[in-house]
């Protein structure tokens, strides 16, 4: 069921933006009210996501009868309004299984972020929630936008609030740089990468315009454009834009500083959600728009990912600040994400989906816990905290559970995600997968460092509390609810990941077919694109053009599974 003009989609973006604005306006009247408005705003957003989850038909999208729907892509819901018609820019939102799951994660972690800043943020409460909710609204916009101009608009919208979150409410790290420095560094990195991506978008649109004479930023129109020699360069522009955000080694310089200095809600937002927008961008734009260049670039991307896995793990060992350690673990885990994307099989992409959700939940939980420890002990230095197991009856077991989840023990979503990624990628990149498996041992080590230093070790907790005039109170009801809901989410993903797999299968199948390696094609040149054996992307590209040349609506070809390609082609020739 293709739900045309589904008003829920713009509502998902509008609710956080409006709620954020209300928080800011009400700030003068009360300090408590903004918190409640923000919480209600995020809960409504989450409920709307669940409504879409129930309504949308995400399973049978690939076998839709094209004559009825007239669509080329696996969308379950759409919303289109003209915006700037003279430039071919539309307000075009669309949702498939991939974006649904990512928005569900964003809304859920948004509730967590509002919840964990309840006690932490005491000044400018309204303005804080404005920035937090606008950043979340921008992220949801990124997951829904299908017009490339609109996508870029939301991409920039989600960054500026984060700058304020770090610069105004951040913590100055012990012995490190100031929070303003961290915020500026984050801003420069992301702005520069956004600019490179904008150049890529404009080049793509201009080439498409020179070929068809129609100016359009729409995803449907830009799929399958014959880019010739430009394809690799434009793909690199997009890739750099997303690689800085993911972060892929050597572009990760902003992440440890930004994490270490951000307030707890900012870290939850950064680690749990913002990083995932980059992986989403690679899946949604880089691979379908540039299948040949992506296949050529895959070994380079995976090599960088693998360096990141080991580099992140090594640097995590060396950290004493608990938030910096967690930041480097994110760099390490994102190497797996790159491996899964560029392996491009259905199993690895589905593993990636589970991995992103699980990493979002586990890293958000650990950052929340780091914030809770800081509130109690007024330090984040792991060398001085120790013996918490005896002092905190509830906090310590939760800490242990989430460290174990980060490590990827069976029973948590992280384990399922990693296993599926390794299984799905092994046939294509056996050496890389073997290396990645070795890195899992290292992940075990840094998780154990946290457990050992913070929970057991020398009992210094009481002295710390006396020094810093803190209090030795255990987790309150609010904190318990937050951590329990994150823990339940992780165990649910670990024991029953099937609903997630079902929802994402349609879109992942579509992405994998744009990038399938295993289909052997006939070697016949079309439009100057030589069909390389074993690369489905080239075939699709050429096939798209041939169909266009015959005045045939190419929407047909995306909907079929890869098996029908030959048959489809020959019948059209016959006509």
C-alpha cells in the first residue's frame, strides 16, 4: 500500500521543532515546564513512528504491481509538496523500512536524552531543549528527505544545535582543551565535509540537467544518470561528507573532543543518533546513485574501516577519561559498519541494521551512566574511581551489563549484529572479516578495563565523595527507568531480532540489488559503460539507459528482483 500524501511524515519532523520552540518561549515562566514539553514532544514522535510501523506494508514492496503504484522505489509512505519549482526542488519525504527503524531509534533515544538531562541541566533550560529537539528534528528530516536539496538542508540543520549544546552546556575535560575548542572543532569538521558534499550534489544535478534538460534534485530522477568519468569524483564528494560524520579514520579528529566535553544528552545524541545518519547516507545515496564507483572504491573504504577498528581500540586502551574511552570505542565499532555497507550482501546489510540499533542503545546507555557517575563523584578519571561495586547496589550491575553489551556477548543485539555482518561479508572479503574477528578480542579488553577500574579496583569512591562534596546516593527512579528501558531494548534485539529484519528486508534487498556482486552479466558495451563480470551495478546502470532510450518507463526495472532482469530486457527488445 503506497500511502500517498501521508501527513504523518512531515508531522514527525514538525513535532520536535515546535516542541523545541515552545520550550524556549516558556523558559521565562517556569524551569520545569520546558522539560515536560520536550518529553511529551519526543513521546508523541515515538508513538507516530509506531503507528507507521503498524500501518505501512514493508515486506512485499519488491513485488508491487508497477502499473498500480507507478513508483520505482520501495517506499511505504510518501509526502510531496512543490517548494521551489523554478529549481526543481520539492518538499519530498519518503519512508521505507530502513528510515522507519532509524527514526524509531532517534525518537526513543530522544526520550532518553530528555530524561537524562532532567537533573543535569539547571541553567537556560528552555534554550537547551530547543537545541536538543531541533537537532533531533533535523536528524529525522535527514532520514526522510528524498530531495537532495532538502536532505542537505536538514543535514545542516542538525549540526548547529549540537555546537551550542557543547559550547554552552559542555564540561571542560580534565587536563584537556576547553569545551568551546571542542565545539568549534566539531563545527569546522562537519561544515567542511558538508560543503564537499554540496559540491557533489550540485555536480550530479548539473550533469543530469545537461543530459535531460530537466532541472531536478529528486532522488527518483537522479538514479541511473550516466555520469561517465565524473562518477568516481562525485562519489568521493558524497563519501567524504559522510565519512567525517561516521567517523572513518583519518577523519575522526573531532569525535573524542566533542564527546568528552558534551553534556550527557549531547553525547547520547552524538553517539546514538548522529553517527548513524552517516551510515544511512552511504546506504541511501552513495551506493544506489554510484554503484560502479562504489564497487571500485569498496577495498579502499573497507581498508580504512579496518584501520579504524584497530586504531579506535588501541586508543581506547590508553584513555583514562571514561567518556573519551567510550568515544574511541565508537570509532572502532564504525569500522564494522563500513565493512557491512561495502560488502553489500543482504545478510551483511541486515546485520548492519541490527548493529546500528544495538550500538545506538548500548553507547547511549554507557554515556548516560558516565553522566550519572560524574554527577555523584565529580570526576570522569577512571584511575581514581574504583570499588563502586560495594557502594552502589543498582548502578554497578547496570554498568557491568552495558559494558558486556558493548563487548558483544550473546543475548544482546550487538552480538547478533556483529555475527550477521561477519557471516554476510565473509564470502566477499574473507581476509578483512578474519581481521575484524581478531579485533573483537580487543573490544573485550577495553570493556574489561572499564569494569575493572570503575567497579572493582581499589576502593577510592568514599574518599572521592568526601573531596568533592558529592553524595553517595544510588540510582533514582527516573534513572532506573531510563537504564531499564535501554537494557530491555538490547536484550529484545539480542533474543528476537526478527521484527527488525522483516521491516528492513525490502529496502535492504533493494540496496543489495543495486550492488550485487554475484550476478554474472554478459559482456556487451552499452552507452560506453563496459559491463564488468560480477558487478551488477554496471548492468543496472546500462540497463536503465537502454530502457530510457526506448521511451520505456524505467520504474519497472527497480521493482523486479535481480532474477527478472534478463527476461524483462528481452521482452522490451521484442516490442
